[in-house]
C-alpha cells in the first residue's frame, strides 16, 4: 500500500496506531512528495532497504528488526523458514553494521520467546531499538552542541559554519540524527549556525534530504557541489566538519558515504576539526582495519549514468551510452584524519584506547 500525504510524520518508520501496520516514508520521493508506504512482507523490507526507500545506518537497523517480526509472523511454527527469511534481510546491504546488529538482536529476542509469541517479541524488540536510537540521537545532539558552542564563543555575533556530507538527520536515524543532531540542538539553544550541505552524488541525499530537513527546521544552510568543500576550507569559510557513519571500527576507521575521505583530507590540510557522530550501534567491535576489512557496497551503475529521480531515457543520460561506470557507495576515512567521535556517551578521540574507555 502506498499513499501520498501532505503531513510530515514524526519519524521515518512507525507502527500505525489504528492498524498496527509498519509504515515508512519513501525517501526516494523527497523533497517533492511525501509518500508513505506499508512494509507488509519480508520482500517489502528487503526492497525498501536495497532501493533506499529507507537509508541511514540506524534506520536500516530498525527496519531490519521489524523485518524479523514479519519473517516470524509469516512462518508461525516454522523456525527454520523464519530464520532463512531473516538471513535474507540481514544481507540486504553489506556496509552498514546496524542492519546485522539489529536483525541479530531481534532474532535472539524472538527465539527466547515461546513459539507462539516469537513474532510479537521481535516486534517489541524492533520498537525498543527505535526508542534506543532516538534517545541516542538526543544525547549526541547535547554532547555535540558543546563543541559548536566552543567555536561560537570565539566568533561572537557570527554563525558557526559547519560542513556535512550525505544525510545523517532524522530521516536516517529515527529522530534528530547523528551529524545533524548537534546542529539542531545548537539552533534550538540560540547558537547561530550555518550549514554547508554537500549535494552528495549520485543520489543527492544532501541536496534532497539534508537541505529539506534543515529548511523545515529553519536552520540556515547552503547547498554546494561535492567538490566545493576544499575551496571553502581554504578560504576560512568552514569552522568544523560533522559527518555520520555507516560502520566504524573499534580502532577508529570510519566508513561513510563516498567522498567523506576527501573531506577529511581537506579538513586536515586546512587545520579544521573533523568530527564523526554515531551511536554505539554503529561501532563494529570485530573489525580492526577499516580500509582492508569493511565491505564496500557497489550499487547499480545506472545511478551514475542517469539523472536521479527521472526515468531512464536518452534525454536523462548524463554520459556517453557506451562508457563504463562504477558506483562505489562508501569510502573509509582512517582514524588518523578524525578529530573525534560524538556519541551518546560523550566525545572521545578516534583511537582504540579512547573508544574502549568510553564504552567500557
């Protein structure tokens, strides 16, 4: 079931109060239309994750957990079939660690319940994870706001210019966001901010989603091309960079939307703080070498070939028809380029000792 709506839901995924159905915002249609879609089957969940109707590590995780509920609901009394379906969900996208983390939690909770109550138990766990992520975003906002305040105190009367990449707002994170949570908190507490919004090719999550979010919140912002950030930093027009992440190793290496590594290099070259905002659910406690071990998703090259949001046609082809295209969705920023992490537990340096101390 798909429907258009003029009202904005409070979250990108929720349970309908009247029907109990699992509903999402189809983010592919933003900012032009608010399209709301039901997730009724495991295949619906997998399609929504793969086709980026839902995206952002925390949201993908919550969606996957609700998918486990649907898997057990579709196969009552057949544990093996439910687990096979849950495994399909777990493998829907490879880079964001939250998906496997949340699916595994929902499976564990379901299997611990009596056979007839496993679907309900998984659903309750999905709702708990959603509330946990919302709470994490609020805490990230509070801790990150103090970093913005420190800069604001050094330039009274002028806005703090923050550059971000991709979308790590409430659309990606249930509420508030990760990278945007400190920005919203600062704005709400009277700290003047201005955000440079990378367009984030090829699917333009920055220009379509981050700019839409910031505009709705009345936060001053300017959309820029992906490659403009270095120029802005060279000319003193960026005070700090805050990005999100889809998977971060316990040693501090950060996987995020393709292009993040280049922003970190520019920030280092210009002496600008580069922060990564993330909840504990996005840390990978198994992988040590991010560049060598984090799986990097490659997506359909047609996302590069054609104008995003339009039908595939000769008029919307952006490159020679016979040219090859490669669509790497993420890159890894080494810990040495990261100033620090903004988490629900506080701010820490990007190294193994600091991370393990904070999350002891």
